[in-house]
C-alpha cells in the first residue's frame, strides 16, 4: 500500500497548533488533578477548570488564525462567525471523567465544518502523543502514518467500542437490549469513555466497530471524518440515511462487517 503522506493543509496546521497548545495546559492540570476545582453538572457529568482553560486556549488560537469562522463548543455553546459557511466544532476535553479520576485516556477533538460538511478534523491524545487527523478526500493519518480500517469480516473476531448510559443520560434499557444482541456474537466490547478516540480507533483498525446512542456533535464530528477517510462506513445507528450529528446515534465500522452489524440495532 502506498504510504505517501498528504501534506497538511493550512487549516489542519492551524488546528494542530491550537490543540498542541491546549494539550500543554491539560497535561499540567492532569498532573495536578487532585487540586482541580470541579463543579458538578449532574451525576457523572463534570466540568473542570481544565475543560474551560483548554477551550479558551483553542478558541483564542483559532480566532487568531481564522477570525471569520464560527464555533460550536461543548462548554461555550455556539459563536457565530462573520463567514456563515465555516465553523469549528470543538470538544476541549473529551473524557473529562477519565481525566478527573487520573485515568490517562482523554483527547482534544476539533472538526472544521463547511456548509454543513466536515472537511477537516483532528483528535489529539496528549498522553500518548497520538495525533489522528484527516481531510476530506485526502485520507486519514496517525501522526505520519496513513490509516485504514480493519479488514475483519467475521463478527466472532471483532472488537466493538461503545458508551454506557450513566446517571440520567441515555436509554439504559435500550442499551442493554443492544448489548445483549451483540455480546454473544463478537470477540469483545470495550467502554473507554472517550467517543472521539473510539472513532479514531476504528479508523486505525484497533476497533472493528463503534456504536452509541445520545452522543453530542463535538464528540463525533472529527471522528466521523477519520473513519470515512480511512475507508470505513458511518451511519445513523438505527435509521441509516438520517443525520448522525443531529440525531446523536452512531454506527462506525468497516465494509466487511457493515451488513452483518446494521441489522442488529433495528
């Protein structure tokens, strides 16, 4: 397979620089996690000073480079730009609960949307120094290596990633029904707690499938592009053809497993 790397565009370079700067702040706070001021947004759903500091850095850096673009932010909501065609969709700390418990698995996710289509995205894991990035029509990459989804075609060899409903989030009965359908058929299920990295892992062939209900746009926007550019398949989990970002239900897998998996969730 040709491993030639497509050169990063100016947009990707801007996003990477912003993420790397925010990551330095996150790593500093992660090393001091026991001292963080944390306020509760509900059972199992936290916002920390680390989230807010990371988001502020990302917005500041991206506005310097692209002052006309808008934003959709996990913490800060929507900020309109002077050019309505473009907006950044940002999760400044995906995996906040992991972060606050000292679990070294979290990420920064940034996607660039143009007229409703995701055209560029990065998911940066600062602990492992893994930068997943993609541009529409140009492939997906991990640092300098081209990514491809797995080639597995048998469910009994497949590892799935997912998210588990907690607190008052999601539909627990529906999730348990879904899990009951897939568990007897596959090699294993992993719940890592970071949707953006779950999708990046599908793109990298580490997971063969990822599914989840009730997910937010900033969690999945960059990851969707990664999977598609790595040769994978993404759709609305229960009603293929509907807008995944709007509905918040997602299935991501490879072509070999697509038909076997899709019918399980209907």
